[in-house]
């Protein structure tokens, strides 16, 4: 079993499994090789800065795999709309909001299926999508960056569209990841800049933002294998009252939300990872060394550090030092290795890159955009 393989790794490599890291550029140059060889991460995430051509990207990801002893998860934020890392090399994909506005469940399934297949061709095995935020008319007025990224205005809408999207995506052999738990649609700011504060009560969260998660977690097909925890603050369900003024801790670093709410109350048993720990919401709260240890102790299995090699190293060495000092409970370490191994066991190997099939899929998205009257409005960068 893969879990036994991960249990038998040296401590340095076990700790590496807990990191999901970004890479500097488009090539496997000396800097990138040194970073990967030092951390031996459990996962690698790709951004637009890493993408030059389909062949280059597949070559980069194949090269990454060769450097890491335990096969890595390789992920990307390929939602469509504003969050589309492939738009330089592939027809820009429609946004979730556009699909919902057309009331087109078939389009959601088609987007999932095409996304899954093109990611597999390029060498990915995990897509950080769908976004589970509920965006009511009132929430649309907030500046939280989620306006176009949501499939719905109600729990039922979000559940319906994300269910068929996930079926399409995972039916193509690429895992999906629900985000951003427990729901930041009601936050007034973008967590890339600072912590969004969500002032909903526990009961309101359960009835609204958490309702689609709860339904998906309880289904017999057990389709949800990966959940990303947000950097939102939830003062009405978690505030350290004994501290003067009260201390609000981001969900991603918060034991009460990751372990007590997600794991224990909602019964979720699979992989949990943080949103990017370099975001402003965390950087304003604590240093990367503390964020790495706090998030792991909160119950996270994998920690995303997406941009800066120096911060990736600092986070890794901080968690490694904590493990060497016996500050990480051994059962927590084994539990996260078990979740990581179980997720990796679901991953299907990527087929050989097929330029002709890649073009067919790109054309399929162009037709889908035409059907939805969707045109990407930004600059291709």
C-alpha cells in the first residue's frame, strides 16, 4: 500500500509530503531542481507564470515527477472565467456564473469533462475547483473577488451545478477540490489582500454556505476527496474571548474549524489542504514559519505555499524542526500521510500528450462559449 511507502520515508521526506508548492517559472532550471530536490513535496501547483506552450508544460510536469520519489499530486486552479491558468495555450473557458445564468446544467457537465481531459493530457491530476461559494444578490455587491466564480445564489443551485461539474471532471480521471470551506461568499474583502470576516452564526452557516458540502459529504458515492480551507475569519463561531479584544484566527489555521467542524461535526474523512499561505490574509496574521505549524496542528493535511522559494523553504524547515522536537503528534503525522496516500491512490496516470486531441478539446470550448454567448473580457497574460 502507498500509505506504508509514505510511513517508511525518512522524516525529512514525510514532512515534504505535507507541502504543495509553486514553482518559479516555465523551466526545470537549477533553481527549480534544487527547490524540488530539497523539499520533495507531496504536491506541486502550476500558475500562469509556469505556462508557455502545451508541450513545454507537459515536459515541465514530467520532469517534476522524475525528481520526486513518491508520485506527487499536480494541481492547478482551472475554474474558467477569471481563474483560468491555461488561457495562453487553450481557448479561455467560461465562468461558473455564465453557466448558471444560462441555467445550463449540461454546460457545467461539459466544462467539467473537457477540463478533466485537457488537464490529464497536460500531466495534471488535481483541479482546485469547483468554488462552492453562494453568491446572493446582496453578496454580489461585496468586493471579495468571488462574483463570477460561483455556480449559484442558493444552496440548491450550488449543489446542483457543482455535482454535475464534479461528475464531468472526475469522470475524466482528474480529481476535484471543493473550496473555500466553510464558505467566504459573505466576506467583504478578498483573502488575497486581507482576512475576509464572515459574521454568520453556526446555524446560518449550516443552513446556507455549508449545506452543499454537507449533502455531498453524505452521499454514498463518496465523490469528494479533497477540500480546501479558506483564510476567512468566523467571529460568531470561533473567537478567542479570553484575549483582550478577542483574537480572530483564519479558518485555515483554526483547529475549531478544520478538525472540530469539518472533520468531527460534518464527518469528512479525506484530504484537507489550506489555501495559499502566502496570501495577505495570512501574511498580516503571522510569519510563514508559524503559519505552517499552526495549519498542520489545526488538522490540515497539505499546506499550499505558492510563490516564493524562500518562503516555501522557511515553512518546510519550520514544520520539520517541530517534528524533530516531537511537537507534532505522531498520530497526526500518520493520519495526514494516510489521507495523502489514499488521495494519490485514486490518481490515474496521464496519457501521452496528443496535440490533435488537445486542439479538438480547445475547439469544444470555443463551441461551448458560443452556446453561452461567453467572451473572455480580460487580457491574455
